[in-house]
C-alpha cells in the first residue's frame, strides 16, 4: 500500500455538526498580501468568532465542480444530456456542495467556538459568486488595499518565505493582480452586495476601532468598545487540523520569518508610476464604494 495512504479508525472521524447548531459563515477574501491574515487575527479574538487555517475550498475544489456542472449544462451532445445533470437537479447538486462546505469546516474545534465561523482564504476573491451560489446564507468581507503596496508586499514575500508562489518582478506582480482582480470585479458587479462588507487596509490602519466596529455590526456581534479593545490587545493563535497537523506533529500554525512586513522601500519611482498607469492607485473595483 502507498505509504501516503492510511486507513482511518472510527475514532479518527469527527462527527459532522448538527445542522441546527451551525454557526453563521463569513468568508474573508482579498488579493494576496492585502491584509487578510491581520484582519483574521483581529476578528478571531472576538469570543463569538471561530476561525482556522485557509481551506481553499472554492479555488482548489468546489470551483472546479461548479465549472464542470455549468459546462455540462451548456454542452450539446446530441443525446439529451450527460454527466451529473442527468442524475441531479441543480438545487440538489448545490445542496450536496453546501453540505460539503459545512462538513469540511465543521472538522475544526473553532467551528463551534461561537455564533460565527470566519473562513479566510484570500484566493476566494475570485469565487464571490460561487460562494453566494453554494452558501447563499453566508456573508463576505472583501479586503482592499492600495495596489502599489500589495505589489511591494508580494515582491518582499517573493524574495523570502513566499518564493514558491509570489512573483519576482513588478511585471509578473501586475499580471498576478490582474488575474485576481478581473474575475473578482466581474463577480462583484453581479453579486448580492447586501451580504458583502468592504474593508480597506488603509482605513483599518488609520482608524481600527471604527473599522472593526463596522465589521462586528455587519456580522451582528457585540461591537462595544470593550469588545474592540479586547480584540486589538489579545494574542491570536491559529491552528491546523487533519493530515497537516498529523504530519507536522503540531496543531499550532507559526508564520514564517518575514511574513508580516512593516517596512517599505522595495519600489522605486518608475515602478510606482508603472503600477499607477497600468492598474490605478486606489482600487481594482470601480464599483466598490
């Protein structure tokens, strides 16, 4: 048997949470290096908010299934339809994926911590409509940041801990930003905006109390000054579960050296002008207020 495979005992399989006890789901999305991890740590300090490691549920798993469903629905094969749509209605297919979302996220202790579970995967910014289609009851927090600062942070990551994914040049960083923002902008224009709350990184830095209070009100949680102060002054600890926890022998997630960068200086004047000319200074989303 492949050493990468193993049999699970009954004790290894955690029960799926009772549907009636499910917390409210909130998805935190944003371009890479836009500050989503920082915001996740702040919100995770609220006693009613549980959150865990990035799931990448939609960008690596469910998004491909939705794309295949839509392809099959549109495919003219001359035989009256093939694939899963020949067995299920779309509502049944989406319900199956909805249960998968709840089942996966429900495997961590934090899922039952409070009345809200916050799922943070930046790449889900390309799946805003997929999220609303599969989990219509969910809310979305959209994190935005000045594109020049995003690119500067990407380059910093690319020269160190994030070299396996982060771009190594300004041009490749601009292309990566377009890859994320083009789909996200199209999704946002069609999305149910009543369930989306926009947060700007710059506002969170300059006026954290007001921004955090607004987020808590959006999630219908205690937004008192005492709660906000507790969130700002507490130390958040992120955990991992599943195979990665077993392989590493620890559930504690430790960020790599240089993960959070405070100093600037990677971009010169010419590079900043190039970013401004190709992307714009404030935001990728012309419709976002």
